[in-house]
C-alpha cells in the first residue's frame, strides 16, 4: 500500500508514486488540488480516496472539505490510532458505513 502527501497544486506529486490514497493538509491549495484530482478520469486517478487533515474543525470546515471532494475530514491533533483508522478506511480495509 502506498500513499502520498500532496504538495500545493501538484497533481504530478500526488501520482508520482502511484498512491492508493492521499492525505492532504487542508489549506486553500488543498481544496484546489482535490478539485483538480476529481476532474481527472477514473483511470487517471480521479477517484483516489482522500482525507483532509486540518486544524480547522468547525462543522462548516468539514462541509467545505467534503464538498471539495475529500471523503473524510480529520481535525488535528490526531492520535496515532485515529490516523491508522483513517488510513485503513481510505484503503478499504475498514467499512465505515
């Protein structure tokens, strides 16, 4: 299993290592990046699972991250066990439904 942390506006950075999912620190560039990723075809990685890891923890922040295209919104600080859960969920190892 591989993952990538996206650099601002860098689609090539996300897919250079062919990740199975991505975690992104959310700043405005993170929203732009996930929107650009979601605009890609499925074959090009447009449906890669993604979580927003952010210090912004309001309900409005969560809604904005999900609307931008992230599957999960995770507020910092995050405990190691929580991070493992997030990664396992994105990788399809845990059913979160």
